[in-house]
C-alpha cells in the first residue's frame, strides 16, 4: 500500500513536470524554436568567460555582460518570488539539460549594477569606397551578440552617409534599441588632408585622428570594416580595465611566427616587438592618449599624440608600406610600455591558418574576433572566412540562431575541409557556438519573465 501511494505521488509529480514543460516550452519556443544548444557547448564548464584559461582575460570583477540577464531574472523573481525559474530548471533537467545548472544565489541579486554602470561601449570604423556592405555586416555581428549598449562612430565619405542611415534604421526595433550611431565625414586635423587620404587606403589614416575628433569619448574599440565579432564586444572591452598605469592602447601581434612575419622580414622602419602589431582591432583609451607625452625619434622631450603625427609621417613616409598601421608600430616601438598586447584569437586572420595553424589561443578557446583581411570575404581563397561572412550577412535578425546561422555554417564548412583553414573547423566554430548558446539562454529567460508579467 505504501508503495502504491509512492507510485501515485511520483506519477502526479511527473505529470506536473510535464505540464510545466509544455507551458515553458511555449514561452521559450515563440522565437527560438526548440533547438537545444549543441552538446559540446554543454560540456564546457560554466566559468564566466572572463575567468578562462591562463588569465587570458582580465580578472573582471563585474561581468557586465550578465546584467541584462540579471535584470530579466530579477523581473521574473519580482512577480513570482523566483519560483518559476527554479521550476523551469527542474523542467529543463527533465528534458535533456537544455539549460545551465542553477546559478549561485549571488547571481540573482537585483540588477543594481545596471543602474550604477550604464556605460556605453564605443565602436569606431572608417568606411570608404565599396566597404559599405562589409561595414554593415560587421556592425550587425556586434549588435547580434553584444549585451551592453553600443555607440557606433562611423567615419565615411559623404556619399555613403544616406545609405548607412537608411540601413541602420531598417533593423528591427528589438535591436535598434541596443545602439546609437553617428556618421561623421572624413577629416584630418593636422597636415595636408589630401596627403593623409592617399596613405595606404583612402581614409585609413582617419583612425589616427580619433583622439582629437571624439573629444568626449573616454575609450573606444576601433576595427577595420572586414572584422566580424563572434562573441560579445563586452568581452574585449574588459581588456581596457586590465591596462596598467602606462598602457593606453591594445592590439594583437601581426604574426605569431617571426620567421614568416612581414615586419620581421621586410620592414624598413622600426616596429613593435618581434613581429609588429596589427591595427585591425585596436582598443584605445582616448583620455590617456590625449594626455600622454610620447617618446619619439625627433625630439628628446616627448610630444603629444597630435603634435607627433605629422612630423612622424613626414619622417617615415618613404619607408612605410601599410600606412597608418606602420605609424602605429613606429609609435609603440618608441613607447612599448604604452601598449597592451592581446592574444591572436581576438584578431584572427588568414595568416593564422594558411601556413598551418599557428594561433594557439584560437585552438584552445576558438576565434573571438575574425578579421578577413586580404579580401577573403569577396574571393574564393579562404572559404571558411567567406562562410562566416555569408551566414551573418544572410541571417535575418528575428530568426533562430541555431537553425538559421549555425547549421548553415556547419554545412558550408563541410565543403571547406580540403582547404588550409577548413582543416580546423573547431577553431572557427567553438566560440560562436558558445556565444549563440548564451544569447539563446538570455532570450529564454526574458521570455519567461515577460510571460509571468502578463
Ligand atoms: C581611461 O583612462 C582614464 C585615465 O586614466 C581612466 O579614468 C578611465 O577609467 C580609463 N577608461 C577605461 C574604460 O578604463
Ligand atoms: C605596463 O605593462 C607594459 C607591458 O607589459 C610594461 O612595459 C610597462 O612597464 C608596465 N607599466 C608599469 C607602470 O608597470
């Protein structure tokens, strides 16, 4: 008899869970379909990304990227005193561990950090000529995956401005509230504008003038137009807070292996470190850049950034090949204590796989920021790079990330296994898979929060 009672209780309990599962499934299924995040992502320990391996990222006391999630959780808790979330977890456990294990109570604090740190992240890009579409796809990757709000500073030729504004206003409202943007004309504050414009590519030297133009901005992330974010900008932003007292900018090495590096073989000017740095992804603390005195080869007393640029350019212009990147290398050769070097997975280029895989960090944790230089999004030389570009381009904002981005990506990658970079698909997929899983989880929690408010 006792046994019988137990059985009935158990059956009732299971039925309850099943009901809850159906109910929750509807709430979450609205937008996301019912695709589980993939197995491999689930096996990853739930360490906040900032605390990962070998101190790659700063220790990062505040995990800003969790504030939205915390806000959603708190909203749900207010109405339901946390019950639904706990029950959801049980239900989730019953349907194959689709959600993460319960968070520790300290993660469920009310979202005070949201109010006390409403800082924007700033993203700058310089787009000229035919780079409009590429730039928009870069911005799209930023908006899709990031958590905190972003201000876009877009420097473009006047002819491109209307199209930028039209496209950015077309994006769906749930995304437009995550960013603000401003389109600026190309301008140079010192020296001869025509001469600056000719340096390397049209407009590329513009980035050197950001500290003077964006006087009200404390810090920003500058990227080339051919960059794609495979994880939230919030994560690279944290490097800014890891600067020591003399560092004011951060970049990745130009190469991992000096023997095949361009600077180490060909440069006729000084450059940073053993292989130089690549300026396609660059964090700048503009406040510090504006206030610093820079050592240089012209005047022993030091010069401000603005004072230094034109004389430096005059002195080296006949020796430089890659334009403003070369000037940055010269500047940090004379001021190495000012540069923070971040690892290659934050600026991953074809060079990292076309001579064999040589970016260790990417092998370990996947690519965080992809940089398709050499025009690889637009030809067929590196199909893995092109595949990522195309799936982000073709993704419509409201779709299911796994169905409409991740699965097409995997299919495309099957065709690239015989190429140099296609031999290491896990390097390309690991981080974006993790990112999608987080976006998915955030949406599930937001949906449930909304449901209980009805
Ligand atoms: C940039 O440097 C200034 C001056 O040292 C500092 O006050 C500010 O907090 C720094 N910005 C960031 C994002 O770390
Ligand atoms: C900051 O770090 C850089 C690079 O590691 C180093 O050269 C510099 O001396 C450090 N500055 C201070 C004040 O420790």
